[in-house]
């Protein structure tokens, strides 16, 4: 969403990563200006998917670009509102799916009701809006919530790359030749 909104060009966000830029703009945006249908509502499982939401947001951005007479890559006047609505939809989706997982664990006695803990990490855990929603969910269900400090909540790609560095240093599972490996960039 940040890339599609061209937030690197936004004066308030030019040096921020995408998720941080969305969170920053959403603070002063009106999430009720755009209401995005939540993903996967007909599926009664704990899976997450954001592709449908991404398509809905993209459609709104295209429509707003036409209305404002601007080209893709230019900043929309309603970027803050779109950021707020997208962030809210993501948060609600995560909270609903996490709640399903909590109910499943409680129903199947997977977790002790005495010290049940919800742990959230990765890039999503640095978003304070999502954290507050998950804290409310945890509190309402007698769970503790544990999140690393935001500075340690980095994108999984960084974690995977770090794992690769450590494996290379240790000589574990490292291929020294890429012959026979087929790959295609997206």
C-alpha cells in the first residue's frame, strides 16, 4: 500500500519504511472515509491473507487518481485517509484471526488458562495501532501480550538474511555453486 501510494515521495515519509509511513499518516487520517471489506470472512480458520485487501486498496487508489486527475506515482490528497483505512482493516483482520486461534487453543486445552500468552513479533509488531488492538484482545481473554521493543520488530526478510549470514559463517547448508538452481525474479 505504501509503495502504491508512493509514500517515499511524501514529504512526511520520504525516509520511512512502508509500514512506518502508513502508521505515521494513519494517525491524522480519517479511516471512515474508506471502508475496506475484510479478507477471508467466509473462511472459518485462523489463516491470514492480505491479497484481497491489497486489491481493494489498489482499486480505490486508481479511482482517486482519476478523480484528482493525477498519474500513478503522484501523491493523492487523500493518502492519509487511505492509509488509516488500510491500517484499520489490517488490524481488524489480524485481531479476528488471532482471536480464532486463541479460541481454538482454549477449546482444545492447548494453553493453560493460568498463564496463556500471546507473542507478537516481526514487522507487524512494531505498529502501535495493531499492538493496541492485540493488547485489548489479550486483556479481554485473560492472555498476557508479549512484544519485543519496536526497534527489534523488523521485517522477516531481514531475519531470514541474518539467518543466512549465520549459516554461512557456520558452514551449515551452504551451496557453493548455483549450477542447476532455477530461479525467476518476480
